[in-house]
C-alpha cells in the first residue's frame, strides 16, 4: 500500500503543475488577436499583490495568456510543412513602432523565372549512397567535403591539359570562382530589391590617381556609350584606343574573338598529319622567264670580265704594211682619272 500511495502522490504533484485551460473572470477580457493583445479590466487583488507579489503576477499573467491562446485556437488552422498554423486577422489596435513594418522580400531572378515556368521546389534527401565509398554521404556540409577528399584522392589529368598542371589547385580555383560568382549574384539581387542602380562597368582605382591604362580604358568605354557606339566621336590628338584583356567585354557591340573549341585527340592527329604532308610535298615554283634572263645576264657579266682580264702574249710583232716594230709588252700609261696633281707641272701637248 505504501507503493500505491507514493505513486498517487507523485501523480497528484504532476497534475498540480498543469492547470486547466478554462479560466473564470468577473469581466471578460478585450482581445486584439491580430497583434496578440489582451486587455484585462478586472480589479487587482491588493492584498495578494502586497504579500506575494511575484507569485500573484505570475498567476495573473498565466491566466490572461491562457485566455488569449484560447481565442487564437478558435481561428481556422492549416498544416504547412508538418506544422499547424493559423492566419491572424487584421489588427485593430495601432501600436507605436520605432521602425516601419517589414515588407515581404521581393523575388529573385530565379524565383521569378520558377514562378513563371511553374517550377516547384522539391524537398531533397540529406544523404545519398556513394557506390565508390560504399556508404551514405551527406549532400552538403563539412562531411561532404571530407567525403569528396576521400573519394578524389587521385585525379586524372585530361589529355588536353598540360601534364604538369596541379588538378587539386585548379579544382580549388574553380570552386572559389563559383563562390565569388554566387556572392556577386546575391549582392545584385539585394541591390535590385532596394532599387539601387549598379554601373554596368567599373574601373577599380587602387590609388588616389588613376593610371594611364585606366584612363584610356575609361575614355574608350565612354565613347562607346553613344548611340553609334563611338563611330562618329572625334579623337583627341595623340589619343590611342585602349587595348588589353577584357576591353571587348566593357564595350557593347564590340566583336569578341571566340575561343576555338579544344580539339579531340583524333582531330589533332589528323591536323598534324595534314600539316606534315603539306610541308613534305611542297615544291618550289620556278619562273622560267626570270631564270633565262638571269642566265643571260650572268653570261654577259662573265664575258665582260674575260675581256677586262685578257693579256696578249709576250714578244714582238710587225705591223702589216709598215716596217715599224710594235712592242705589245709595253704598258699603257694610266690616266689621271679626272684628277690633277697641283705639284706636277704639265708641259702641255707636244706639237709635231
């Protein structure tokens, strides 16, 4: 019997903690369910307030809160994501606020697109089965990164990439670029929601004065901002167009050089073979007329050289019809070649 009495006392103590949901008041409370307010116009018990202040106020607050919750549960309920909620009516009491009522957040570009196309967000599982690791792997979080590190302990280098490339560093760079891109898109959504105009292009200035390259880039972009894309804009003296990486992206309507797609190993092999065939089968073009004229010119030059270097045989010959003797070995006196020697006196021409 002692055990039964102990159980009954324990249950009685537990029941004393939980009071009933029905509360009796002399005057009914005034409620504003829209702002979750309850006005109690009943008189306070001064004796209890003076003797047991904390206990009395706690009990009074509990009763009034219970009455307010009873009014809330009288409203129609609905279930959203495994939670029971109610729609509060419009408030009737105007309360002073330090800040205005927050407005609903505007939709992002993706949310607007999904709403227009009727795309609904589906709840995804938190875990997925990995065939390589043979275990359940989370879809996000630090455990996902640890699983990826364990899974990709060896990364194969593709054929179209330099074999000395660090694939781990390349993968980390691509991941950081994606994170930066998402952060930029998030900031753009915030600016669009607050109706802040974002400049289309920006030139970062690291110091108080801009460099010559930045000024040239700014001038080129400003000229291309006209309706004719800078076609009829006059240039300043000694002005040069900005050149460099990324200029085509800043200027609207500018032709951009598209990167050639990476060829497959088979296509690259065929291109190399065709190039080798062109080099080996290439024959020089012979211009016959030019070759003949060059040959004739060479023969004439050779003959003229032979005439200049010709020397007659040594000895004496008699001139035909005369008794004089001509010595072919005598050298012909050299001329002055148009130059006079002022120290040498010219006796003049000897008359016969």
